[in-house]
């Protein structure tokens, strides 16, 4: 079976610090053709689609508080032309680099991921170039002014192509659905549609430029492949063979590990008779450890108490000096004049003042005595009772000295006890060895041999893993060469069969317009008449452009336009990525999705018709395509397509996309 061209979404994984949040779009190993993300408002449905777009190169990702708290990276597992790849981008500040590797999220990476830049989009090493190469659009240039051949050109970006693969809630039923308010974007949208269907102006010149650009890239890719082959052949020629060395090394290592386990079990069983000796040795070892711990504790205490005793002795000496100083140098017992050293006369009270210092005195009996005030003087700060402090310090010093003597006296006995316990352990170990060595020695040689073989197997496995990485890098370069050769071949065939671009474009627009009308009739659009899409891609109904319709009608018209382009591109093998995401198809129809209820349209149209058409088309003409829908309340008909349903209720998990965040701050739809 030919693998599908383009891109298919397999799994979204948001990686946090201690867990991941997954949404799976596969059934078994196959991609589901229709997947519905259902659930209540503000539960994370829209965030799922936005993170898919972010993994494919969108500039921004959802920045809800619980996302920033919990999520560190976004990993998107996709199929690129049938080959599974994983694209990883960091979450927080939008990253400028994406990392791409082959394989699935369930498989370990065989080689380091390839770094792909986001800007500039047209660079050969960009993520956009990689994705466009799988959509047959690598190297496409868009003229800023198509009517002027000298106009500047810009490379097509995959973000431009996302207009045809993602219909967000904001564009559903919007009067600016086709970017009518932005002339440059409206013009580019038309160019993107023309490029996808291969009917844009100056097609021949554009094909020639693309072939020339791809030829130069192919030459570089072939040179890189040849250089890589030469390097690998010189370093590790076995990498060029298809021998499954890694699997053989893994099997050998597993077998050796099993043999070692069996050998250990046999050795244990053969020495069970020495159980009593083992227990005695264990008891002796525990006793030796306890004695050593007690001895170490006592020695530590002694080392800490000796400086403390010295400190108390020093404090006692200082207190003694303080007591002597108070007796020798009391400044209040003055009886001689400090100036002439003659004996002072007895002071008297004259006019309420001291006869010596002439200071006013409080009420007194009229007599003063030299030195008598010292007995009654009390300073503002409390007096230090030196004698009491000396007694207390002596008591503490005596206690510490006594405890140190006792501790020092017990060290000798503890050392002897620890030595005896150590000797007992050694004797128990010798007895155990003597009893078991004749039996164990028979296993030692086999065990040494197994360990030697195990080391060899580990070295072989490491070499095989390195070889696998080299082979993976070589295969990636070879695949790039094959892909570019295939693209050049297809472009040359297309250039050879190129017809009139104007007639071809009219035919494509006619097909899209016809499918648009069929969809409106299948959905029982009220009073449908003259439904068409004109050459400017504007949808009409009842002779008026879509902007003149009611809100509910615009929902149906925007859905019909998006699906008509997608279905015709899929059926005609156009260069469309092959998947389509739609957010809130029931907007304005009375079943959520935002907007205002349009009673007339809601009464006439049932959402069952929408899902019935999708399931019927995917089973027939749309085989291989992929649709992902975010819907608040899908009908019973779509229950079999629901891949996850967010409840916003802690009693019915999952609560939302970030399912362990159930606070008031939630991820919006």
C-alpha cells in the first residue's frame, strides 16, 4: 500500500516536570481518519489544536497559567509521508528551534534529534522546509505583486499553508473569514490555494526555479551522503551492513544476566548450611559497630568538655580579680583631697548645700560624714553579687571536672570492649569463610567467567548502539536524497504536462464551488439557492456574499468553504498536507462554541448531518485523509470518534487537558 503523502497527526504529548499529558489520535498503530476532542467549556479542547499547530511551527502556544506552571515542552508525533517522526519544542517563551527525530514517542531515540530553525522559513534547515518537502511544496516562491514579473518573491511558509489545515474558533462565522480587512493576507491566501492545486500564475517559471533550487540541494545532499559513507566505511565498516548486531548483543547480555542470577541462587542454596555462622557473624558485626559508636561518642564528649572546663576556670579567676578590685579601688570612699593629698575636713550642710562640692542636697538632718555615702550608693544598673557568682562557677566547675574524670576513666574499658568486639567479628568471619569456602569456590570460576563475558557483551552492545546511530544518520541522508530526487522527477513531469494556468484554475474553482454547493444541500441549508465560490474564492449563497448572511449561516458557509477546499485537494492529489483541524463546528447553532444562537439556522440544521457527511466521505473518497474536530457536545453519531472527553468535573476524570489542575484558573476550550 502506497504511504499517504503529506502529514498525519498521531499523538500530542505535553511534558511536565513529573508527568505528561497525552492525546492519542491513533487506533492500534493506524492514524484515525476522524478524531473528536469533546468536553465542556474551558477544559482544553482548543488548546489541543493550538499545541498541534505550535508543534508544526506556529509562533505562539496557549499561555494559560496552568500550562505555564505544569508544561515544559510540547512533543508532536506525526507521520511525514508515512514515516513516524517526533517534533519537540519548548514551552514557556515560544522557541525559535524545533528538534526533529525519527521514530515514535514510545520508542527511544536511536540518534540525536535534528535541530530545525523556525526562521527564516525558506532556509534549507528550517522546520517549514522539512514539512513542505513532504507536501510537494519545497522551494515554492510567492510573488508580492503577481502582475509584475520583476516583483520581489517570498518563500512559502508552512504557517501560510496552515490556513487550509486549521479553522480556529475565531475564523468560524467571522465576516473577515478570508482576511478581507488585510489585503496582503487575502492575496497570499489566494496564492496558497493556487499553489496547492498547482494553478497559480507563472507556473512554468516557478517550476523551473524550484527544479533548479532542488537540483542544487540534491547535489549538496549527495555530497554529504558520499562523505558520510566514506567516513563510516573508514571508522566502522560494519555500519554499512544490515547485520542485526544490536539485537544479538542485547540477547547475549540478557542471557548472561539470567545465568548470573541462577548461579547466585545455586550458591546461596549450597551454603544454606552455614546459616547459624552467618547469624553469629551478623551479631558480632552489630556488636562491634555498637561498641565503636559508644567509644566514638565518649571521645567526642571528652574533646568538647575539656575546653569548657578551661573556660570555667578562667571565669573563676576573673571573678576573683573583680572582687579584689572593688575592695582596693572603691571611688566612693574618698577621705583625702585628690589634688593636694591633705586630709579633708568633715563636710557640713550650709544653706541646704554640701560644703565640699556646693551641690544642693535633699532633705537631711544637717550632718555629713566622709565615705558614708558609699554604703548607701546604688548605681542605676543592678549590683553584681560577685560572691554568689564565684560560688556558682565553682560548683559548675566541680561538676564538669567530676564528669570529665568519670568519662576519662571509662575510656580504657570502652576501648578494650571495642577491640574485643572487633576480634569476635573477625573470628566469626574466619569461621564463616572456612565453612563456606570449599563450597563457594566451585562457583567462583564460573562467576568470574560470566562477569568477563558480561563485560564483553556490554562493550559489544555499546559498539552496536554506536553503529545503529551511524546507520540512522546515513539512512536519514539517503532518505533526503531519495525524497529530493522524487520531487524533482514529479516537478519535471508536471512541467512537461503544463497547460493553460487560467483554464486549469477555472476548473479547480468550479470543482470547489460544486463541492461547496453539495455540502450546503447535504446539511439542509435553509432556502439554499445559487451557492457558489467565485474566482476570488469568496463564498456566495442566495446571490449574496457570505458577509451578508446571519451568524449561524456564516458558520455553515465557513465550514463548507474549508471542507470543499480540503476534500477537492484530497481527491485530486493536490499538494495539501492531508489533515484538517476544525474548532467549534456548532458555533452559533445552539450547542456551544461561542457566538450568539441563530434560531433560524439552528432549527433547520442538525449537527448529525455534518458528522454523517464527514464519516461517509472519509470512508469513500477521502480515504487516507485526517480530520480532527474540537466540539463541546458532539452528537451520538460521533461517539465512536471521540478520542478524549474533558468533563471539568473532579468526579469524572479527565478534568481537562492539564487534568491535575482543577483550580478556578483553567485552560480555555
